[in-house]
C-alpha cells in the first residue's frame, strides 16, 4: 500500500463516525418522506429509502446516474443508496468528491465561486489569472499559505473593480460638466448623491488596497517564520533562501542541528 492509499484509508477511518451520522440522517429523511408523503407502510418506506424496491436493472441505472452526476449534485441520499448497492462504491464516490474538492481549492476556483454573484467566465478567468501570478513558480507550501494567496488575490481583484467603478463615476461626472460648459457656458457643482457615490467607491478602493497589503505582509511573515528545509544534492543544504555547503553527511547533520538551535 503506497503513501496515498494509506492516507486515504486513515481519512476514511477518521471520518467513519461523521459519515455514518450523515447517511443515517439521509435515510431517516427519505424513509420519512415515503411514509408520510407517499403513505407507504413502515416496511415499504424502509425498502424504498434503501433502494431495495428496485429491480436489478433499475438499481444499476440508478447507480450509473449517481456516478455520472456533477459533484455539486451528489446528495447524502445518493451516498446512502450506494451503501446499500455496494459499500465500496460509496467509499470510492466519497474519495472522489474529496479529491475534486482539494483540486478546486488548490486551483482557486473554490474561492472564486464564493466571491462571484452572477459572474461571467471572464470574471472567473481574471481572478484565477491574479492568483496564478501571485503563486508564480513557487506554489504555497500548505493550505494556510494557499488561503492567504487567495485572500490577497480577492483583495487585489476588489481593488481593481472598485478603482474601475470610481473612475467610471468620476469620468461620467466630468463628461457631464464638460457638456454643460460647452452648451451653456457654465456648469453646476456635482450633486451630493454623485459626490457621495464617488467618495464611497474611493473608500472601497482604499479598503481593498489596505486589505491586500495586510495579507501580503502576513504571508511574508509566515514564510519567514517557517523556512523550508530541503536537500538540493549531496554536500548542499538549502534552508529558506540560504545555502550551506558541507563536505560530509556527518557535517551536514551537525550544521542542520546548529541551525535549529
């Protein structure tokens, strides 16, 4: 069994109680629906909730439908049905959901979706472009660093959005004043509502900029406080941005010990 399989097995064991609770709750809801809304007997409701009332062909079709569903469409009831069809199928489906969730988080799509309201594909692409540029060639070493990069990308994305909003408002007001001056030889001061709207946008720009700088500072401090130790090749040890050359494995061990003090 390789390291990945061992990790997955340990996760399943640690999650067994929580999963059992969720699946039991799903079963109770489904059996209650069949009993109270469909007016089935207790025994019939139990069989329907477990999917035992289906023919083998129907059960197979239902299994295929669950397998092919998009991750966000899979319900606890689906996983509860899989337990009755084949427990291994449920374990595999749950592992796949977790794998896709990890990939979604690492890629930045999870954060982007949380920030969007009626977002366009271009909006998603723009956010991911910012996050990708922040990561560069040195991806985050752990989930905390990854989260901070996403927060920094979100703050910078907000900074750009509110800056665009502010310049749009100010530009429209300036164009209105210019048109009034050309037509009538005079112009009227900006209405209070317009001035307040521009001022509000300016405040949002400032907040986003401040949040971005604070997040970058926190990320930098975290990286400096936890330098990464790795061996480049025989006779060389890299710690963070520092490089030490050693002449023997025993001396390398001594250098590493001294640095940890």
